[in-house]
C-alpha cells in the first residue's frame, strides 16, 4: 500500500480548508434533516393514505410499518438509448425489495435529454440547464419525505450530475446510482470518424453518413465512446456510489440483473445509516477521487463544469486550479475512444474500472479511505464483478488485458492527466491535451472571430479558413445562450488541421469527451457576454494558446477597445422559458449553475 501522492495530498488539504465554512453548514443541515425526518407512524393518516394508494402490492407491508421504503428517481425515456432499459426497472426493483422485506416506489421522474440528438441544433441551448432542472425535479420527487433511501436511475451527460446535485440536498439518506450499461460495440470508431470527415469534405453523401452513424448507435444502452455519459459512470465508481463494478456491464445480461438486485438489497440494508449516507459519502476526498479518475482515464471536459457544481451541492469548493494541479500528478493510464481505438466495452474487457482503481490506489494516486455505499473503503471497487452459481461474486482483476488501452501508472500513456488550465488576458479556460498531439500544444496565429457555429462552417466551405488560424467562437457561455456544445466545429477544423494548417479553437462554449484532436481552449471565463475579453477580439488579432506554459493571450490592446454588443437570446424550441436560468447562471468554473448561485451555495 503506497502513501498518498504529495500533490494530491496538498490539493486535498487546500480544498478541505477552503470548504470548511460551506461543508460545515451543509453537514449541519443534513444532521438536522436526519433528526427531523418524520416517523411515519406519527404522520397524518390522510398523508399516508395518499402515499400508499398506488402501491397496491405493498400496501400491507407499508401499513404494518418498519419496512424500509426505497425512493426510485428515474430518468427513463425510450428516445435516449442509454435510458431505454430503465422502462422495466421499477417492476424488478420492487421485487428485489420484497426479497429483503423492503418496499420501493417511483418517487418521481426527471427530464433526460440526449445531447447526441440536439447536437448542433437549437435545443442544445437547453442542455446544460437541464442539469439544474433535473436536480430540482429530484428535489420535488424526494420532498414527500416517504423514503428511507434513494435509487437514482440515470446515466448520461447532465443527468447524473443533476441527480447527484438534487439527491445531495437530501443527503441524510443513503443513495446508490444504478446504471444500465453500454450498448454492444458497433461500427469501429476509426471508421465512424473517417466517414464523418469525408462528409465534411463533401466526399460522402448523407445516406452514407447516416448508415455509418446508425451502425455506431444501434441499440439500447449507453453510447460506447468515452464521452460525458461514460465519464459519469467512471466517476460514480471512483466516488463509491455504485455497486462495485456496475459501470460498464451491458443491459439485459444476468450479471447486470445481479448488480441491480445487489443495489436494492444494499439500499434496504443501509436504512438509518448516517456513516454511509450520501452526505458522508460525497466529501472532499470523494470529489478529489472523481477528478483523479477523470484525469487518469482521459474523461470528458464537461466535468470541468460538473465537478465544481456537484461539489458545491455538498458544500465543497473545487476549482480549475485544483483540477490542473491534480493533472500534473495523475498519469493517463487509459486510452478509450476518442483518445484511443477501443470503446468502453473493450475497456471493460481489458480490466475496466477495477483495474484503474486498483492501480491508482496501489500507486498512492487516489483516496482509499472514503465512505462508500458498499462495505469497507474504496478497495472494494478494485475488484471485478462476476457470477458464481448465478450469484454476484468478486475476483481480483490482475494485469491489464490490453496494453494499448490500459497501463499501470509506472508505464502510462502520458505522465500527466492532460487537463490543463490556460489563462491570460483572454480569461481562464480548459485545454484537454490527452487527445491532442504534443506538437500542436502551442498555436499562435491570427484569429477569426465568429458568434455561432454555422458561420464557422460557412467560412470553411468558402475556403476562408485555409490558413494558420485561431478560430474564436464567442457568446456561447452560460449567460449568453446556455453554453451549448460545439461539436459541429470538430470536423471542419479537423480537416484544416489535416491539410497542414496550424489551427486552434478558443470559445466560451462547451466541448466534451468527444472533443477530438484539435487544440482548444474551451469554457473560457469570463464569458463574452457582459464585456468579457473575448468580446473585444477582432479578426486578425494574434492569439496564443499554449498548453506547455498555460497561456491564453493576445497581443492586442484590449483595454483600449469597446466590447462587441451582447446578442439577444433567441426564442423557439422552449429557449425563452430558460431566460431566468441564463440570467442567474454563474461562471463555468463555478459550475454554471443558476440554481446553486440563487441559493447562495
């Protein structure tokens, strides 16, 4: 057993010290909520009758009292492939609960939008704020105070962060996240990317592109590339909020069902536990572990926004300086598409999260001593789940099953985690180096300024970007338009790079784990709206982006310039309903959460 890495220790102690007032206030609230949780035997009979009326098969047990009642918060819909399997989960979970003398009810549902469907469309402007909507929906579901523990059914991009943020405000209860697993592998990732780029160049038609995409996204389950959804599952393992090893077991398998059953049985057993309540599980060390897992596996840059927001919901203050310093100490030990050739199924088969956690713990690169929803500490998550006589069992992972995908920290793919803070007179942003060749870590070139994605695409088609260029896309921050992901930029910028030009992207908008090979400073804060530095750039200004020195700067005299006028937010596709979210959102580095900002958290 290795001692904890010095840098990780230093960052952890800094986060603990910084968070003392807010963390203390949070825990005091959770203790108060636990103390005042109603004894259902003393609750009004009318209230109970309303709560029990729909639970026809469990009314007798509920009426008798004493049985744990599990509240299921589900993000089910069958438009989102990852969540389609959840349709039948409540029926099975109620059966599993009865096996141990407990009951379960669907406490409520939350929205679950698919960024893959809204990518590049107007609806993407609702995406980030769907996280806060999910958190509030979770709060509504749990407000009935009828539950002894929480089962969260959710997987994808904003959904897991939103479920966690909402559940943390009911953190006096135990809570387990129950994933449904990834779809089987389809069209090879390199082939998918090849067809996308051909389409961007006009060398493949729409039918060919659609056939390739449908060969990739083809059945129920999580998309198999290592984007935000699968990074969520990794983090839930690193924080000890899953049944160990649950992240990447495919839907419909016996092992998947055994893991689901174990989650329900464990929730029943945790009833009344303060030591393993959600509030105690999600502490400063668990948040640091989530960040470490993100860095060690090359996970989604979206979590540079979500980790600070989730942390705040638990009274923990975590920022990009913390993330960048952790990155300097945490080696990249996994390569999963788009940072490698294999997908999450190949990753799981090669050893998956059990291997990653075991290696990090042995190297002193993660906190072992955290409270988890399972027995003991995080060591339980360094094992691989399997079946013995149809019962859930665990075994040691052993060596990596594929050195092109998983390596030990002593022989990493990169000595650092590849998440760099870049800052200067253009603000602070994130640069994910793990997907970018090192010779492209320094880009200095004249900029071309745009205010939306279609304008970039049009300039590309006209050949106006056929040169060394830093493409600046501004007014894409949370207060401007909800901070949509900008993945329609990736194919044309990738084409320019392949043509031999030195190209970079600078934006106050979002990218994710699928951000690709083009160097980019993303999530830049302050955002352009309201006069941020990006609002003062002009075409032709020299912009420097350097991951080596952490520079994000221009030689232009910004102080002498007026900012470009703020654009008006567009209406349509429900965007006008989210005006209050845009108005109250805080910076990307704080999590871009209007809900937390308005609550003073």
